[in-house]
């Protein structure tokens, strides 16, 4: 089924309620942004306090939370109250307002990324806020703001461990964001556009039919090598195991977030999980056909949820199964391995597409 939107969500609201004016466009956009934000916040609220613990416990043969409410689900509000009720301690010597802005910037940058992500349909509603012609470049630009937040936190905390975490974040971002974007450019060569709806639409055709089963032309099937490269770089970009070097509790206490507590710590914690889901959403639209899947288009949001939560499950498996790499290993993998392979993939893709075209 096709996923190219006939109408963006704000446009649908404008037409449905007949508020065709500048004010109407602003109100419709704000309503759409609030809806998408609440969906992502709900994902993160379930993932952080509950799902992360339950999944890790399943991998490591433990029980995890099961005492607070059915299946331990009430740990979600309990953990929120516990963390927010703590005193916000401001260490001496911190650089304000930089120290205050850093934890806000991390989740905000990920939320901005979802403004151009097509999340599929719920009935007639198409959860897609904006579809600019350079949408793929824009979502990478929004996601990269996260490293600025980590550097700000590390620098402003007046703590050597925090500063080390911030510097590690910069080194990691430089080493893996280039391979990430270069690999995504190989997909752009196939799709012929930077517009996200166009990238998703290019994956709606059938690649091959085997025994009556149609295999979709998802770029993960068209170029599995690029998919593995992108998945690896994506894991480093969101800072999950084995690439959680900027915070590395066994090495630098808590890295960039060492001096944060209460609501500020919650914002950092929230930002981490929002970025995981943004990473899953980007992986979905670039390589897994976006919100496409079997069944009518009206339920495509379900497939979007399945794919992003599947990526979250993968990150938790990696967290439980793969040991953290050292900082020197991380840099070497990025510059000597991922960068070379991503450019080789880009050149090979360009040659193949050029010959076929």
C-alpha cells in the first residue's frame, strides 16, 4: 500500500473545520504538533521506567518491576513522581544559563525531528505534519542538535567527568554522523529525492514475488549492506550500547549528566528515549518503507509503531548482550571502518543506478 500522503494533518484540520486563514493554519499546526508530541512522550514514558527494565530483565533472566500495579505498570507514574520530587541541586561554579538550557535542548531537538516524519494513518487522519522537499536533510539536522546539548552540559557543569562526557559526545558525533548521512545518501540516489514522502513512496513497489508472497522494495532488501551500516551508525548516533561512551557509568560516573538531578535529570533521561524513537523512525522511513505494511492504509500507524518499537527492542538487546567498546575502539571503528565502507557503498550505489538508468 502507498504511504505518500494525500493531505498533511494540519491541512486536514483546516479543510475539515473550514478555518482557511493564517490563524487557522497556525492553530491546526499547533494541534498536530501537540498530538504527535504526546504520542512520542507516551512511547518514552512507557519505554524508560517500565519497558527498558522488563526487556533487560527478560534478557538477563530476572523479574524486574512487578510489585507496583498490574505487571508493574504503575512504576511509570511512581518513577515520575519520585524523580520530580527530588531537590534540584545546582553545584557551585556551573555556567548558567547554559547549564539550564542543555537538558531542555536534548528532548526538544528530537521532537523537532518528528515534525517531518510520516507516522502513518489512524483512519482518515494522516499523522504527518510537514513534508518539505529537503525533509531527509532536515531531520538529520534536527537530530544532530543533540550533541550540542551534551557539549553544553559537559562544559557548563564545572566537572571534569562531565567535560570528558561532552568531549566524547563530540568525538562520537563526528565519527559516526558522517557515515550515517553518507549511507542515507545512497538511498537518496535510489529514490531520486530528499523529500521523505518520496523516499517512502519509492519503497511501496514489489521487489520480487516468491511462492505467491510479495517482497516489498524496502531499501533494507534492495541494499542490505547499506542497512547494516546505517543501523550501526544510528546506534552510535543515539548513544546506545555498545556506543554509550559519553555517559559510560563505569568510566566517567555519568558523563555529561553527572551534575544533574530532579527535573533536569528527567529531561536528559526523556531526551535519550525520544532520540531512540527518532532513530527508529528515521530507520523506518529510510530503509523499512515508513508506515507501510499489509492491510489498508487506514491502519498504517500500527505498522509505524511496530517498526519503531522493534528498533527499541533491538537497542535493549544490544544493551544486554554487547559489551561497551573503549573510546579508542569507538573512534577507530568510525573513522577507519564506517567512513570507508559508507563511501564505498555510496560510490557502488551510484555506479549501479547509473548503469541501470
